[in-house]
């Protein structure tokens, strides 16, 4: 029986050879986790369904007709049926093991299935039917497979050992979260299978020998030495802020000597968290023989900045960046990058919270493939307060699983530490004292009365004349543009007046920030107005900041762009209420305003406490209480109202529905989760966006090149470069631009570009005021 035929020369790979090689690869991934025999069993069974004449005919046809796209016979169900029918008996752990093996084999192309849905039906059990068996030539497949690939005795022996491994895998038993953990284990096994299967298939197709992919950890000690040499220069201890940064770095080095677990690092903005947390990661990795370190960031706006800083600190060490803004210069570089990002097989990986959460919960196997790379890693979560509220409980449970079962360590760092349900250890022994020592701003609460845009512009001009330079951070794009135009009209040419929002492409925003930093370094006056995107760790310092009322963590983060390096004894942060901000589509900001307003009223006599850790703690306690229902990722579809957390754990509603069905599917299941439905519904960012190439800088030439005559490989390269010159807009904005004739299709892959007259060199994508009011920030 044949598993693959190479397109280039017609060479064949036997089913036995492929199954055994996948088993070796998968075992290499999972044996450190104590799952050696589970890996062998799943890998051997995954392509059982290919052992038929029908599949062989399909392969031969595909060789003769290489240009014809035709899907082959379904082969994944056969191994799943075999595992379920043969081993779904005995005690609960035997049945759980049988179902996990069966589901992972079934899902190695399409992802884990729904065990139950809201009607109590089971898409998974529907596979285990006589009709399905006949359709896929099940009996023929099993007979041929056992004859040519593996014996029944070997499979039975592997299953007995697999049961023992899965029972022993869980170091911490908790009945309340056991189903959720079993689901994550299933996802972990699927990850390793998908990776091993695709790796061996790719090696065969390229004519390369299948070997265990290199997975050696970095030289932690060497990298730590380079970092410490770099920080000696960076933190010269010439000023109070440098001394504090050096102290924080030393605290992280000492804290890294502790065992694996959950840690928090609560440090004021500008306290050097990036390099200090990196020192923790390197020292902890060295002391605990860990495989890799992940630096996970919530916003793409600071990925480039942090990646550059880490590379410099580590003497040019080749960290892997995995996010939407990465561009390679050649097809060879892109192919190598794609293989790395599909697998996260690098010593230090810098990625986004979206990619991290997708690896754990999204339905696509391309995302699931990366999960097993997290094993035995240091996970650094920067600006953890930005974790979307709906993802909170999924995140908390996943971190518990990674710490308890996968030997990871997690470090949550921020100036505004949220109240997560995780038992962790704070690295800073006296947080209030540190915040008092690093107090660099005074907060002035002027949010009692509202300001319209005209009044706000007039007051901003007065502040610019008083302070020299001012940063204003507002909640909506519409107000940002309106106030920007008003202030710019009132200021003379001596003041640089600029604007930032996500309506500007990344390259445009970086150019603006570079101009602002250069101007500020020469103490020349600047006015910058921005949406909240500037709060996410952007390294910039103004003598005064105005923040439109929002959640207190956002106010404090905005304050982190003020007097960042102690250029003055104290900077000033003004809190305003802008009456023309339309927050109908921004309920979280509106709720944040309400919570902040109550706390600020309580602190009217104590404004010095506004940015303190105790105040931020009170804010997060109130916020968690307000969002109690939203924390588990609510899900609603027709008559089905649940949460993704419930669907991925005990799935009570679906189990109840199954109990009332005559066929009683619940009695034939050891796990009840709705994996596929939850995976399809999961998204870190609520609203889907569409990317539009804009005519800014090199983007204009890229548009011309795409519109001209070119080869497809050139188009792919151009589109990758275009990421730096693209803007993501919500669907209703995209449709409005299309209705105005602002978009044109370029190239052959369906990309759209913005016409030149619809991109403003100061504010980005140009929309009429009525449409702009509908935009989220």
C-alpha cells in the first residue's frame, strides 16, 4: 500500500514507511512529556484509511493528471473507527484514551470534531456508523493495514501503555476543569500529529531524508552574558531612573532562580520591562533546562520596536518574529520563514497574543500545529492588561495546563496588573514603594465637565504654549481627526502638528513617530494626537499628556508617555472628558469610563494616588465583577446560548440535550466537548477586518507594480512587502469605500488598493465625517 507519490519523479512512499516515520517524529516531540506510546499509536493509525485500492487508484490518477485538482477518498475516519470500536471499553480512563486517540486520528486534516451539539447530536459518533464504514472501504483498509503496516498485537500493547501514560500525564487533578484539560491534551496530541505528518510528507516531496527536526535550546548562558553586557551600557546608573531599571533587572535575574510557575512583574511604565523580563527568561531557561522562550505581545504596533531592542541586546541573535507585519526579500527566505512559523521551532519566538491563543483554540490545523512547541518554554506576556476580556477564562485555564502539565513558566508584565485567577508570585517585593520611587507624573483630573472638540482644541493650544509639547490620546478616530485639524489650523509652522491612528499604514505611523522623537530630542515643540494605539509600550516621552477619560489602566498607560526618562521632576497628565466622542460601538470604553469616574470621584482629595497600584487594583476588581458573564467567551447561535469555556469543558447544555435523545449518544462518549464549533467561533479580535493597500511611500510603487504585467511569484513577493503599506478596515468601512469608488483591484490574487485621492498624507484613509463617526478605535 502506498501513502504518497512524488509529483516530480513518480517515486512512491509506502504506507508502512510513512506511518513509521511519522511515529518516530511524533514520539520525538511527545516522549519528553511522557507520551511516547500514545504518540506511536496515534501516528501508526492516522493513515490506516489509505490502505485501499480506491486510494491507490486516486494516487495513480493524480500522477497522470498533475494539473487537475481532485480530492481523494476520505481516509481519516478509518483509523478513528478502528480505535473507537476496538478500545472504547473498560474504566473511564480507558474510554477517554480510546476517544482521544480516535478523535485525533479523525481530526488530523480537519481538526477535532464536535462530540455533541446543542441538539444532543454527535458529529463525531456519526462517523462511527456502518454506512460510513462501507463508504470508505473500512474492512479492506483494516485487513491490508494489519497485513502490511503493523500487527494487531503491537497496537493492543501500545494502547495499554497509552492508557497508563494519559492517566499519569495529569500532575494536578481537578474534577471541575478535567474535561477542559482533556480537551487541551487532545489538542496537544493533534498538534504533534499534524506537525509530524506534514514534516515527513514535505521531506518526501522534496526528496530529503526524514530526520527529527533540530530542536536544541539556545545557549542560554551565552545569551545572558550578552544581555548583561548590553544592559551595563544601557542602564549606566547615571540617573535615578537608570538605577531603578538596573535594580528591576537584578530582581528579575534573582527571581529566575525559582522553580517553574506563574510570575508577575508589576513595574511602572518606562521601568525597562522588556530587557528585565528577557533577563528573567534567559536565566530561568538556563536554570531549568528549558527549550525556548516566547515573547507574546498584544499589539502589532510594538512588535517591531521590541524585536529590534531584543536583537540589539542579544548581539544580533536570530529571533523568530511571527506576526502579520514580517516581510522577506526572497522566495527562499519566505519558504524558510513559513516553515519556522508553522512550527515555532526557534530558540526565541516573538509573536502576538492572537497567534498564541489561536494555537490553543482556533479550529484550523495550521494553528493547532504550533501548540506542542510551547512545551517546556518560558512564556513572557507583555502588557497583559490588554488581554481581551472574553478570552480571560480560556487564557487562565490554558496557562494552568501549560504550567502544570507542560512544564512551562509564565511571566505577566505590565504597569497595570489585572486580577487574573492564577496563583502567581510577584517578582517585585514592594510594589507601592517602587511606584513611589518612580513617580514621574502628576495627574490632574478635569473630567467633571465635558469639552466639545472646539473647546478641546483651544485648551490644547494653551497647553502647548505652556508645556512646549503635548500628546493627546483620545478614544475615537473621528475626534482625533477633528481636533487635529482644529489645533493645526491654530498653530504656527514652528510647532510640528501630527496625528496617529490605525487608518494610517504601519510605515506611515513609524515615520510620524520617528519625526516626533527627533523633534522632541532637540526640545522643539510638538503636538501629537493619537488613538489608544500609542499606549502600547511606544517608547516616547512628552512633558505633558492629555488623556480622554477611559479605563484607568489606559489613563496610566498614556501617562507612561509623559516624562518617561525623568527629563523633569514631574510631568503632567490631564484627564478630560470629550463630549463629542461617540462610544455607542465601544461599550468597553464606556464601561471603563463609568468605573474610572467612580474611583476618580473617590480620589478627588488624593490625586497622587490615581496612578498607584492600589488604585489600579481596585479598578480591576470592579471591572472583573462588571464583566463576570463575558469572561468565559459568550457564544450564541439560534437556540444555542453557552460559552466557549463551557463548550470546551463539561458542555452541560449539550449533555443535557443528549440525555433526552432516544439514541442516547452521551452513553457512548467519554468526552462531550464541541471542539469544532468552539474553534470556528473563537477569535481574539471581535470584528473581522479587510486589508487595503494604500499609496503611501513605497506603497504607491507597489500598487503600480501589481497593476502592471508581472509573474505570480513577483505578485506574492509584492503582496508580502505591501503589509507595511496596508490598512485594515472593518467590513462596513470597506463597503463604504467601495461604494465611493475608492478601491481598485490590483494583481491576480484579489488584492485591493486605495486610490490616491482617498489617502491623506496627515491622517491616512480619507472618509467623510459621517462615515468616520461609525469607526471603532
